[in-house]
C-alpha cells in the first residue's frame, strides 16, 4: 500500500522544479493541496490502491489495457473527483510531464470505458510498425522527425515542419499516426512529443500571423533608421 502511494507521489512530482515555476495551478501544487486535506488524502490512497495497474505508468499502456479498470477502481476515481481538491488533480497543468499526462489519460480512458463512451483507436505502436514496412512512409516519418525537431523542443514552428507533416499524414499508411493512441514502450515518449507539439500550436495560420508581425516590426525599424539619418543634427564644431 505504502509502495503504491509512493509511486503515485513520484509520478505527480516528476519535473518538480519546472512545475513550481508555473503561475497556473500545476499538479505539484494540486497534490500538495490534496495532502493538506484529510478527506482528499484518504481518497487518493484508495485510488492508488484500487487503480494500481493504471497508476504505474512504467507499466506500458498496452499491458495496462489487458487488465481493464475494475468497478472498485472506477468508484475510487469518482470518489476522489467528488472532492474539490481531489478534482483539481485532473484540472491541474502537467506542464509537459509525460508521466503526469499518462496518468490523466489512463484515468480518463478508464472512466470512458466504464461509461460506454470510449472510442477505440489504433495503437501508435501498430501504426508505426505499418508505416515502417512502407518505404515512402518510412522516409516521410524520418523526414518529419528531423524537420520538426525544433517544434518538439519548443523552439520554433517552421514551414519545413508543416510540409513534412502534410506529406506523412497524406499517405494512407501514415494517416493513422495523426490520431493513434500512444501505447507500448514508447507511450511516455509519444505523449511527451504530442504535448510539446500542442503547446507550440504549429499551423500555417500561426506562421502567417508571425510573418505579418515580423513585417510590421521590420517596417518600424526601417522608419526609425530613416528618421535617425534624416533628422540627425550636426554636431557643433569645437572652437579652439
């Protein structure tokens, strides 16, 4: 029991120093708030115990899916979310922490299955396997990962990245990679990449908007330089 709870705490505390820098309520803060409330702490322990197979994000999603959420796990999730501080754990910002995102994703999937609203999607492991068997798709995927490297590091959204993305998802065998379900040994890596891409909001619309801003900025810079040259006063000559 103590081991399971400790594992849960580790998942929420991952990337601690980064989480504490956020102005919005992050998951570290939400967990801290829950631990100050006796009722929330009790329900969190119950959740960790009853939902052990989904709480352990080091256990791959595909393996966790072999053991669907039990009725007791669903009850524990709902019970935790009925408390204000417990519900905040699902509304908090994971700030790109893949373990935190995985925990939320698995829990939501568990509830969706229990409510009959879950829509099964192709797993990314299988979609990737199919793509790698096709030469065109394999090349397109390698090109996508190369040209979108700056996107995944939250550095820049480029036209080259969007073009490679269009090429990959334009292929029949590559299209499932757009909305596949992160699973298998690369589940956390997959969720992390998507979180970074979502935060950058990379799109042609945003690139055009950035171009307009850049043009305006350049225009103002040119006007300033021109004004400095034209309006510059001559320095008075020094008298001997």
